[in-house]
């Protein structure tokens, strides 16, 4: 199997290429990965799916609020540095806020 070196533009990219694209890129440990949504759902979301979406939105809002507050941010930064599971401070804070909603 051969190794592929992506062009400079893709090397620093993460997320979707544009709002209409179904192709995603992300980097982890210096490697670039891509993926594609092949069969997006065309059905209306169920009540359970809407509940999960609302929980995600709430956790996201709580994480942004926590990072905006200097005192909470300092506490989360100390805890983030002491762990090895999460790669970004925001990812760690989001996970902690999401756990609180269970």
C-alpha cells in the first residue's frame, strides 16, 4: 500500500469543503483522513433524534459559555492538561458538558 502526501491546501483543512459538499477532511496525529456521506437520510427526524440534537446543542452552548468565563476556563485547562484522551481543549470541555446532561 502506498503513502499519499496531500497537497498543502488539504493538509491544513478540516471539516467540509463547502456547504454543499458531502466530503469531509480532518487531521489526527499528523495524518489526513477523508470521508463522504453516502446515503444521508431523507426522512423527518424522530423524537429521539431531535432529543439528541437538542442535547448536543445545549452541550455546545454550555461549552462555549464555560470557555468564555476565565475562572471556568482555568479549571478546565488544568484538567485538560492532566488527561490524554482528548486532543483539544474544546473537545474536552464539550465532552464534560455533554456528560452533565445525562
